[in-house]
């Protein structure tokens, strides 16, 4: 796991090396500030973290400081419901469809029966892309044509999965700009229809955030949370950015579970996020 994270955050640690080329037993506050800002940690958070630290900082002190960002009471939503229904939201380009494929692959590896719902009926390309993934992974999918009612897809997917004894349902949603009123109403309707199909569905609403967006992704998260209430986050594309420190900012601002991070383009490239391993990956490049 540590090797995978080291690879994922390679560009971030390279950026850190530009600021702190030599590993040391201790660093100054100014050095730590430069490192965190270079990794795209929000400035206000950096200032708060530094306030609690001495002028000379060792690895243990740095670890305790960074890990404190994750010490909030997160509501990790799990359920024994069958099927366990997840609704996936996020803006276009965040890696939503690929992440759905990764989740489906992960569940299939756990010997679970998975069904997909192509609820992004706004874009024909989204339906086609998800259908290709379903075929590649040999997973059934409920899909319709572009422009059709996405709530009908939600109802049909959940109803079919219930009738056939499936374990997991993963439903895609439209990724238009979160500022659009019609998208807000569409998402809210999809939630209501899911509840009609199964009283406590959806059991988890996951937001896909593009790691290359850095701290700007936080505004997206807040907008979606206001619309439907997000239960957790998956961060994608961290392997392609030097902004890996934004994970700290996301955790600090949103105070909600980060379930997984994407580590590449293949179906197997999804790992459970563990805060201590993430923090250690960053600090390994700074301290002896």
C-alpha cells in the first residue's frame, strides 16, 4: 500500500523536493509552510497547523499536526441492505464513469453481484462509456436513450436488482455544472424516486472529486452537499498532479469521509484511503 501511495503522490513529492531537496531530522516553521503551500494545502489551514507547532519541527510533531486534520467525527455510512444502492455525483471530467467501473470491479472481486444504472441521460457519451465498461466487466446495466428521464433509470435499476437478488447497485448521474438549477432538481428527484423503489435508498451518495483541481474542488463539494447531502468522497487523478496536499484541505473543509482514492486508469486502480498512510507518504520525503 505504501509503495502504491508513493507512486500516486509522486508528482506531489517531487514538488516537495523542489522546496526541500534534502531530508532532515527537523525543519523550521518557514520550511514547513513552504512545503505545505507547494503541495496546495489551503493557506488558512497551513497557518492554523503552524500555530500549534514549535519553531523547530521533527517528524513526529509534523505527523501529529497533519493527522489532526482527519480527527473529526465522520459519518461512515455502511449498510446491510441488499441491494446496497450508491448514487455517484460530480462534475463532468472528474472521472465519475471510470470510478463507477472501479467500484463495480472491486465489488465483483468480493464475489458480489453488481448492477449499474446509467442515470446520466444528459450526455449520450456517458451512457455509451458506462455501457462499454459494463460489457468489459461483464456486469449488467440498465440504460436508456439520451434525453430520457434519469429517475426512470433509477427506479428500474433498483427494482431489477431487488427482484434478482443483487448485492450492489451503482447509479451514475449527470455531471453538468453544479450551479444549474435544473440539475439540482433532477438530482433531488432521483433521490426521491430511489426511495420509492427501496425505502432507505440510496444508502450512500458519493461525490467524485478531481484531485488535479486542488482546493477549488471544495466549492463543488459544498454545492453538491447542499443539493442532496453527500455521504462521502472519492478523489481521482491524484497520480497526475502535484496538488496532493489538497486532500488535507478537502478533509478540513468538508469534515466527511474520504472513502477511496483513484490510483490510475485500470479497473483495479482504486484503494481505500487511510489518513495515516497518506500523511506518512508526504513526510517520508521531508524527514530522515
